[in-house]
C-alpha cells in the first residue's frame, strides 16, 4: 500500500464552548392513584362481564338444551299416548266387528244347518208318501181308525184324488171318501160323522164333528217343530 495515497481522517471541530450537544426533553405523563384505580376497576368490570357473559351463555345453552329435551319428551309422550289411544279405539272396533262377525257366522251356520235338515225331512216324508202302496195306505188308515173313538160314528176320509184312485178297489164299503186336490199324497183327514138316518146332517152336527188330521203337511209341521225346538 502506498502511503502517499492514504486519505487522512477529518475530525470536525468541537464547539467553541467545549460542551456536548443538548438532548430534547421528553414529557412523561404519570397517572394518578385515582386514574390507576379507575383503570383497574374498568378492566375488572370488563373481565367480569366477559366471564359472566360466557357463563350465562353456557348456562343458558345447557338450560335451553334441557328444556328442549324435556319439551321434546313431553311432545313425544303426548303423541305416543294419542297414537296408543287411536290403536285402542281401532282394536276395540275390530274386536266388536269380530264378535259381530262371529255371531253372524254362527247364526248363518245354524240357518244353513236348519235349512238342510228341513230339506232332508221334507224329502223323506214325500218319498215315503210317493212309495206308499194302496195296500200300505189302506193298512195305515185301518190302524188309524182303530185308535179313534168311533164306536157309533161313521168315519169320513178326505184324501188326495190319486190316493182315492188307488184305494177304489180295496177300500171297505163303509168308508166315505172325499177328494181334496190341495192335500199332499199320503195324507188323510178323518172326520167322524153320526150314522146317516135321513141322509143329511144339520149345520150344528157338522160343526161339532171331530176331525183327526194326519196330512203330510201336519207331519211336516211336527217335524219342523222338533227341528226348531218350538213347542
């Protein structure tokens, strides 16, 4: 390094007075005791408000949740009870309908059973009547006449015209027979008449003449009474 090229240090000259430069004064504001107390109170109040707000919010939230849960439970119970009541009404109605249905079914079965029994009885009675021969019919009439108190009365028979035709050749001559086309075959009505003296009977005698009904219709009515339990 060449010493001739070194730049010498330059020092500024000192103040003629020889004093250091003055620093600017800084104004410091120191709070008073009242101000410090007010600031502490304000800070404490703010902290208290914040804590109270947070605690109140939390408590309100919890209380609202509990209240909402309680209301939901009450509402659920109310709806459940209403639904249960509806179900009870439905079940009662269903039970009543089933009871009515059972009663109607029982009555229907009874009617059907009775109807079948009546048809069978009607068939048997009419079958017997159709298959009754002239001799069998004559024997039945004679047995019937023997059971009747006719010591002094003349029997008068009322028969179906077809039965009279079958009895024409075998009926005793003492029998008086009158046709009745409204009667069923196989049946008979027996009227007891006094012996004919003048060939005519008075109205009083005809009114007092006893009659025994052995028609098919009567037998059918007796069978019907037995089936239905009627007296």
